[in-house]
C-alpha cells in the first residue's frame, strides 16, 4: 500500500530543514532529504532513516528530475518543505552589489517557485498534498536586510497564490516565518557578538530565540491532517520578537 506520509525537505541538509527531517521522522513520516550539500543531506538521511538526494533548487531541470526520481524510488510525496535559502549581511542599500540581488532571488524566490511548481503540479494531479515554504519575520516589516526581506515577502504572496491555484485539487500551501532561530550558523554569530546585540534575547517577548525543532514542529503541523482546513496562511514562530518590537519606544519589554 502507498505510504501516505512521504515528505521531501529541500534544504534538509542543515539548520531548520535538518530539524524538519528529524521532527517529521519522529512524527512517522518517511523523509527525503534534498540539498545542494549532498554530504550534509546524506548525514541527515542517516539520522532520520530516509533517502538523500543532491539538488540545486535554482536548476529547474534538476528539480523536475528530483520530483520524478522521488516518486519512482520512494513514492508520491504527500508533503514538500522548502527550507533552502541563502542570507545577506546587514548593509546600506547603496553598498549592496546588484548581483547579490540576483543570487538571493535565484535561490530563495525562484528556487521556491521551481520546487512548488514541480511537486505541486504532481500533488494536484493526485488530488492531495501539503506544501510549507520557509519565509521569515523579515517579510513582515522594515529591516536592514533589503534584498532577503523582500524575497521572503514574495514567498508568502507566491504561496497564497499557489494555495488558491491548487486548493480545489486537495493541495494546501502555507508558509512559516521564523524569527532568529538557533541553527549552528546563528549560534556561532550570537556567541562571537559580530552580528547581534548583547541584549538580543531581551528583545523577544519570551526572552529567548527560537530552537530549530520549534520551527520544525510548526512545519510538521501544517503538513499534517491536523491542519486540514489551513491553507494560504503564514504562521509566525518568533518567540514574540514582532510582538515586542513596538515596546522599544516605551522603554522596552518588562524584564522579570
Ligand atoms: N535561522 C534563522 O534564524 C532563520 C530565520 C528566518 C527564516 N529562516 C529561513 O529558514 C530557511 C532555513 O534557514 P537555516 O537557518 O536553516 O539555513 P542553513 O544555512 O542552516 O540551511 C540552509 C540549507 O539550504 C541549502 N541550500 C542553499 N542553497 C541551496 C540551493 N541552491 N539548492 C539546494 N539547497 C540549497 C544549504 O546547503 C543548507 O543545507 C531559509 O529559507 C531561511 O531563510 C531562517
């Protein structure tokens, strides 16, 4: 019988994507780990008992081949998580090299589009499926991340568009917007103090940053039948960062 819990996680080799693989495996999903970093994908697949595939999400032919190969070798996916992404430094817009715009949009926006198109089309043909694309709190307001943030806004709008497109054929499409999440890259920067202020945790209503597994639990929920009525929405998982933002003008969040 067809396994009805097959999840493909693109960008599953590291960080939030890797946490999604671990958490989804724990919730009973068969996990396919896809990443440009094939060694990282293989290591996560070993831990999550799944299969690993190398893919560059900016390559439309490679993404289409991935969708075909997964269906042939593992089965038709019932969930797709797109967690592949690249980042930018905090820099004034007039110092931002234009080709950085192209690189970030190619991976974060075009890559999400290509992956949704390849997997969503097939899910719609089969009449079921759930897609979660990783956006960010930077999509929701003004930050110095002047390319990354607008790209993350595009991912939310694109996901709402696909939710309307495929909803009638049983496919749900949502986004999750994490706040600052303690993946190894962020932990290192937080420790070295080269990017984040010393009072970073105090800016969050919950007094701390997000754990990767907490984002992954939200992703798994949206992929699961427990979220059967939810499509075209964005779920913010930020330890109350956005909630706390306007308190700065009033002296900051109350501390314990
Ligand atoms: N960590 C955070 O604080 C945070 C906050 C908000 C949103 N996000 C979003 O969550 C997602 C995951 O972020 P993360 O912190 O886990 O990053 P990460 O760097 O730890 O992992 C990203 C993964 O994407 C893969 N990847 C990059 N380019 C690729 C490509 N062209 N094709 C295939 N795979 C590619 C990388 O190899 C890596 O395994 C991203 O979309 C990011 O924008 C992260």
